[in-house]
């Protein structure tokens, strides 16, 4: 059980996501018959995406736990992206299986949010947020204040980014009906338009914030002086484990268990003899229902 407290909204939200998931054990897929493999599926590309996702998860899991606190904090520069990209690649594989080949991560986020809204994710991951600032509407959310806070903060950032993109483009900028000038301040009706363009905010949008690059450090996730980094690492591992388990279950259901087992058997030994095969063994009785 995660017990650490932090004033960092993103990190507190991640901890709340894990606590929320712990209250909802994975018992099966909410819509097993609503996802099927397209006849045009590229199995080679699908396998490549899953290999990338599993390799990132493997790298996350083997991060050494040492007593050097400075090293542990430095490790966040790679463990946060490993967690995000693992989920990104398995989500892309799930979308590819449905006939949607997409690599842009923001577009992947919109597709995942759409699947969340349509009920394809189980309880514990099926919540989302819509609306505009000061009028947000949480759906299926029972995870407490910290989870609501990280969703609202994430949506604030999404709407701000969308607004900047719209307003800096002369062709799309919203203008004053009186003067024709580009608006400096947006009103409720303008935010409504931005919200429609942005789509819902879900768990994937929160995890999207874990990206860190060498030339763009992420202050959201690197201000962790008050946090037990070992516990945060365990939190990331559990988040990736649970989300990838859902993606794998849909893939196995759509491909057929025999075909999915063949895919796993073809993995390098460091993967098919580890957590990938362990999760497969937990999926077999679930998929047999």
C-alpha cells in the first residue's frame, strides 16, 4: 500500500491512482466482445510495438534500488519516461489491432480517452474529466481529492496548450467580433470550443506528463525532495503493470489465446521468462470465462 504524502499535485495523483487501482482488482474485461482484430492487422508491427512496450517496462522494473539518494533522484530522469513509453507502445498496439495505426502520442491520448469514455477500460481506470475551468465534470471518479486534483491540473494544462496553439495561428485565432483583433483573454464560450477540441481527460493524459527530455526538464516530476523515491518507483511499476495488463488482455482476446501465446513465446528470454509470462498466466483463466 502506498502511504507517502506529497504536495506535488502530479506525484500525489500518481499515488492516488495506485491506491484507487488497489481497490479494484482486475477481474476481467468490461467489453470483451467490442474489440476484435482487423483482417488487415500487421502482426509484425504489432509484435514490434509490444516488444518496445515490454522492454521499457523491463527497464523500469530492473532499476536498481540503492542507498544513494542522489542516484535515486537522478534515476527519475529515465524511470518516468520508461513508465510512460511502456504504456504508450502497448496502447498503440491495441489501437493497431483495431485498425488504427497512429504514432503521434497526443493523437494516441485522444484515442485512449475515447476508449475510456466508451467503457473499454475496467473499474479503476474508467474515470475521466470533461468541461472547462471552474465547470469541470468528473465521470465515474471515486478516487478522492488527489485524483480529482491531478485530473483538473492536467486538463488545465491541456486547455492552455490548445488555446496557445489556436491563438498563435492567424487562421484559427478567436477574435473580437467588434474589432477583429485576436483576443487576449478568452471567455466561457471560447473555453467551451477549446474543450471540444481537446476531448476528455483520462489517466493516459496524466501519464503523458511523465515525459522528460534532455533539453526540456519536467519540473512537474523532478521536485521530489519530500518523497520516498523507492516508493514512487514501486508506484510507477504497479501503474504500468495494471494498465499493460488490460491492453494485453484485449490483445489476447482479439488475436486468440493460442496466437497471443505464440507471440509471447517468441520474445527474448529476459521477457518471456519474467513478468510478461506471469501476466499471461493470470489472463488465461480470465479469458476462459
